[in-house]
C-alpha cells in the first residue's frame, strides 16, 4: 500500500493538470521545478556521430571554485548570485569526476591532462606516457608513450587545435601533443636525455606533421633564445614555424586580429610566460576571442571532416594558488564566456561540447551567511524577516568577522613565521573593503607560499552527441573514451 501511495503522489506531482491541487503549486520554486522536470522528461539522447568535439578545461575549477564563480557572476548582474547559472551549469548532462593520479591522491595537471587526452591514468608530473615512466628519468620513456586524442583525430582526417591562457607548453595543453618524462622540460631536456625533445620543440613538430593545426596561448620564452628566452640550444622555433611551416605568428591583439582564419597554421604566443589574468588583460585577446578564432579556422580547413579542439582557462588555477579569489572568479567568467562562444558557434546535433576541470583547490566556504553576501567579502547574517542578508557581519568566536570564502592553506595564512622558525598568529580584523580588493589573498590556515590542489571530485558538463554517457561518478580517463566514442560511433 505504501509503494502505491508513493507512486500516486509522484504521478500527481508530475502532472501539471493536477498540480494546482497542491497548496504550494503557485510557488515560483514549485513551477520552476515542474518546468525543469518536463524538460528532462522530454529529453532524448543524441546518438549522432560527433563531427566536432570541443573540450573546455578550466584548470582548478572544481565544484567549490565553480560555486564561487557562479555567485560572483550573478552578483555582478545585480542578483543574489546563488540562483545564477553559468552557461555550462545549464548543460543537460553531468557527472562527478575522480581526479587522482596513479601515485597521487591529490593530482597535478600533467597526470590529469594525460587522463583526459589519452584515456589512461598515469603518474603526477609526466605527460603522454604510461605509469611505467619515472618522473625525470628519460631512459624509462621508450615503449611507454601513448597516443593523444589529437593524434587519433588527425588520423581520422580531422583538424585539431589547442588554446590556453597558460603557456602553450604547460601541462594541460601539452597533453594534446607531448610525450615527456617531466612536465618541466618545456624549453630543454637534461644532458644525456636523448629519448625525447623538449615540449616546445614537440609542439612545432606536431604542427609540422599536421597533428596540431593551431596553437594559441602564452609561453614565448620557450620558443627562442633571445632576451628573455629560455632555449639553451639557440634555436628560434618561432622562425621555423613561420618560414618552414608557413604559420601566421601572433603576439598581440593586432597580429591576432590579422590572423587568416582560412586554415593557415597559427602560432599565437602573447606573453613570455602565462597570459595575463583577465582582470589585468591589455593588448591580448580574451579566451572567448581565441575560442571564436580557433573554431572559425578549424572549420574552414576541416570541411565535412570536422575538428577536435582543446581550450584551457589556465589562470583560474594560478589565481587559486595565490589565494586570490578576486582574480579566480574573473578568469572563470572569461572561461564561461568562452563556453558560451563555443556553444553559439556550433550545432548541438553534430558537436559534442565537454566542460570540465582537471582538479580542485583547497578552497572552503564559511557560514552561516545570508543570501547576497559578497562571495569575495564578509559573511553577513541571515535575515529572518526577508531574503537578502542583514548587512551585519557574522562574528567568529574570536569576535572578528570572516570572509565567505577562504583556503585551507596558502600565502594568506594567519600564521606568521617567527625568527626562531616557529609559527604564531591571530586573524586580522578584516573589513569588507579590504576583503573585496582585487589583490586580497583570502585568509588561510596552513602557511604555504603557494596554495595547493585538492583531491576532491570535479564536475563534467556536456551537451551534444553521446553527452548522456557522462553520468554518475566516473574516473577522469573516461572523458577521453566518451569523446572518442562520440566521434567514431556509427
């Protein structure tokens, strides 16, 4: 009897004609949930072959960081923030992703990038190779390299590209083309390491072979030996790309805008190291602009064969490492704009779009905060007589206010090293003005010069052909297998 009554109740709630008999049926929350339910009931899986596959990786944007960014974006538009949706928040398919490396509970981006691009888990710090490679030991490389999705898609006749706000030789973008015993071999390899080239050289060779058709990001220093360059062999890889590969080279906004989007190879290197944070960006393109250019160029060259594109918001990670949430959320908003751009420029019927992160950070959220508390600022009290917060800061047991967000470790630690090497400290009495300053490092507990990654799950959001295969809690390397299946399914 109990089972039949529950089934009847579920039927009543799911039937709009009868829902008005329920006293809460006039609530906006109720009707919005009914509309979402109907959308999900109407949804049909897309089992088309994916002509195009785009994976967008916001480096370090786990579930917690994504929450902070959602609130910030919504609050910038005048709302309370938590009911706001970023473009990927509205994607119809979702899974949680386990991010650990083979030898690391808390992962690094080399191991996670290899998982997503090659379909296997591997050790921290190595790229495009199996777990049988020991980090830094080139002699363990032979026989232990793996094929990346870019290589596989190229064999299928598709064009491929990489876009990043980090150095284009950094771990995540390098996972598209490099095989290296150490992610740090960006511009050179150790003496006696004859089994591999440095990562920058591998990129140029990938462009030469047609595996990479365009590469746009930062990291110019790894491609030359002139002032500010780090190449020990004296080779100018930028000149090689231009003269031998016929590539268009972009280094600022003007040369980026002048790039021919007709299939000509493109090498964009906009900073010596990483590109600027979005909050500080001048004379270089946004991630959304680079996304649009990459899609246009790849489509022009690929024709009916389609393309594969990896896009990374690399500096979300770096701002988290600095404990600087104000720059985290602005770079994540730039990433969300890139997601929206990729979605706008492609057709859901033939393009699989995958949005994810490689790992999370040690970010945490304090409570209990009233709605509308500035995600960068102080935790304000819950208003029992209304919706928005009271405007009065909540106080901790030490009698001081605290910010909504903080970090478990980092440069903002409240513990200060003493002359004898010991640590001692108390929390500063931070104000709303101080906490919301663009350069403010959030309060942290454990003192670290750079805040660390976290091992907790991240999310993967997807739409398009075979996106429904992202479901439940998955291993990170499954992302590769879903993308590959979508592109090869008949």
